[in-house]
């Protein structure tokens, strides 16, 4: 079971809400604030359990599992409380430097790269793990990694990647 999967998080929120509600009812000291907070937490847990809560667009995956297929580069991609993939294998680079920021926060993410596209990865991690294509990892701190020839005369892809309380893995396809 994934740590941040919908089922696990849903059960946690349900349990916290039920505990607040039971404590409120069995003490016979009815506090409306605690009652409302307990009901909100229980409802939030039900939404997470049944995938009624989650969001994905062309740049973000939040509380969901998904894939972002990129053909035209945007400036930032985020995976938050989720499990997702950012597929950069179809990105075309002309004679310009394209900069991308990829963030995983309390999440598990993958980035798929094309080996024919020169790429500079600036990886940084805090309380997480960032795995580079050569199977080296960054747990605390930062590291740079290059794919192909990087020169200012030729265009390349520059990725600033960060993993905070999560994991991000770079995969190079054939």
C-alpha cells in the first residue's frame, strides 16, 4: 500500500474524525466547535476514500494519481499529496534553453526524459529522495546531472527538481 494513497489517507481522516466525535459524545460535554470539526474531518475522509477529492490539470496533480504528458513546455509542474508522472519524452528543443521546475511535496513522482534531448537536472531534496538516471540519489542537499551535450550555442532543457517529504525518480527512455 502506498503511504499517500487515497485509501490510507481516507482511513486516517475517518479515524481522526470518529475519535473526535466519540470523545465529544461520551463526555456529554457537547462542544459545537469540536462536533463541527469532527464532522468535517469525517466527510473529508469519505471524499478521499471514494476519490471524490482530487485535482489534475496540465501542470498539477493533487490528491490523485495521474500522468501529465508534456508536448509544449510550461514553467512549473507540481505533484502534491499524490502519485504522478511527468512525461517529457515528446518535448522538442530548438535553439533555446527551456527551463522547467518540477516539485513533489508529500508525493511520489516520476519524470520521463528523452535521451536525445540535452538536459541539465538541478536536483534538490529535503526530507525526501530524488533518484537520477544513473541511479544516484539526493536525500539532503543538491546535485547536478547532465544528459547529452550542454552548450549555450545549442538549446537544452533545464530542470530544477525538488522533493520535499516525498520521492522523485528520473527515467530516460530509449
